[in-house]
């Protein structure tokens, strides 16, 4: 095994801590829709997701190579820089988890890395072309592509199942949701676990423990996979509630369409080496599925808060990463101060979260804000207006041949859209 200095060991441990927060922060990406529709019990769902995240970590190293070889100049990086970057990413993950907002762990990591690198080696040490082509463009394109695909898939699913037997359809969509949730979990491990692999590999290169341009060692792949799997198993229940119940009221057909669309986008991006945000992809697909069902309502107030968090992720993590790098520049005592600050801040956030506990027993309970049905906005109304009616002329009932699961009580109150030909 590689020779380790103390600072390198600290960086590796901190990177695995970030990977752990990445796991519970992003559990919602794979399992929120499956849990909210009642297709799987919460604890069983997160256990399955954890195992598949671990398996996914071994499928590819393309995204890891984007982080370790492409985003920043290896020659200008010290292990302290990577430690500072991880501090920014971890704190942003914990803050957004506390308020239940689905934000990108990937962008938090890259924001922290960019900020710390600029503070240490200047703007020239960041490869702007890689940042734009493999980070920023996918960040915008992924939720749009996944959302459009999910909307079309939802309409197709309802159309094909309009004459199907209710009980048979219910079982079929339940199985389909479980399979598609597994695919998203596998895709998440393939994409997100690699980001930690890339950061650890970058630290090893910066510390002289491995040669430049090296692929992640096997122990790095295994440890990153285990860390994200453990975080996933613990479940980010706050974000699961927002993703599953806060954006829209999903029925099994929509959940299946949303997860399948998101998994396709994530796996394709992993194959191409794009450091894609699984959160952006899944959130886009959930909203697309909400718009795809006639009478479905997307809660744009929740979506707006989420969009604001997305926009703040890179700069906020970059700022914290830059400040942490500045303090570590004072030497060993500076690094110790940053480490103590990270531990104390994490403990304070955890203590705040205990004031209102969200876990597997109440994850499908809805807040009063969610219970008050949000009126259909301009986008929802426009989508409904152009949705063709079923054969026969007048649509007077929701396009839902399959009975809702009990967790979908709120969906039953959703007003339907009447269209007359």
C-alpha cells in the first residue's frame, strides 16, 4: 500500500466522510418515489439501494478520472487543498440535508475543489474547458432531458395501461418501480462514488503516494463504495420526504417513468465521463412525471427553493473551500483549526436536526405546507391544456387506471383537468 503522511491520512478520512454524507444526502434520488408510492417499505428500500450503490462503484472509473485528472491542475494541488475542498462540500451537504433540500453533492464537491484550488494556486489551475463541458453544461441539460423524457414516458405509460386490468397493472408497476429504483441506485454508485475515488486519487498524487495520471487503486474503489453504501442505508429521510411528497404527488406509473428516465440519463453520462448531478437528473424527472399526468400538479414553490439551492451550491462550497484553504495555509495548527471547525459544525447541525426527527416511520407524513394543495401554476396549466383527451371526447376523471397506494391520499385531492373536444 502507498506510504501515507499524517495530512494525507486526514484527507482520505475526510473524503470518506464526504462520501458518507453523499450517500444519505442522495438516497432520495433512488428511493423517494418508490417509498412515497408505497411500492417498497422504507428500510427495505434503502437497504437495497445501499447494496446496489456498492456494486455500482466497481463498474467504471471514467468520472473518477474526470475529477482526478481533468478538473484542476494536479501540479498545483497540495493535500491541504483537497482537505479544504472537502470541508466546503461536507458542510453544504449537511446544511441542505437539515432543511430537506435536494441539492447536488457532486457540485458541492467540485465547488469546494475549485475554490480551494483558486485560493492556493490561482485561477489558472482550474481547467475552465473541463468545468464548462463536463460539469456546467450537464448540470443544465440533465434535468431538462430527464424531465422531458419522464413527461413523455408518463403519458405513454398511462396510454398503454388505460385498458389494462387494475390489479395486474398495480403489480406490474410495483415490480417496475422496484426494478427502476434499483437501476437508479446502480447508476448513483457508478457516478457519485467515483467522485470520492477521484478526490482520494488526486490527494494521493498530490502527496506523492501514487504516480500522476494513475487510475484509482482498488482499495480506494472499495472504501469509497462502502462509505457511500453505509450512508445510503442510513437514509436521508428529510430529503426523501421532499423528493417524494414535496414536489408533486406521484402515482406508481409516474414513479416508474421518473426513475427509468433518470437512470438512463445518469448511466449515459457516467459512460461519457460527465460528472453529472444525480440530484438534478432525478428532480427533473420527478417534475416531468408530475407534468405528464393529466391533473398532476408540480409545487413550484418547493421547486423554486430547490433551484435556488442548486444555483448556490457551487459558489457557496467554493467560498467555504477557499476560506478553509486560507486557514490551512498557516501550517499544521491552521489545519487543526479547520478540522475542529468541521467537527463542531457537523455536531451542531446534527443537534439541530433532532428538534424535528424525520425517519422511516414518518417519512411519508406531509407537512401542512404540502397538505395545502398548491394551485396549478402557469406551466402546469399550459401542459394540461395541450394534453389530448382520451378517445370518446370528454375527460372528466384523472387518467389513472390503477388505484393509488395508501401513501397517495394527497393525490386523491388533486383537481382534475376537463378538456372538451
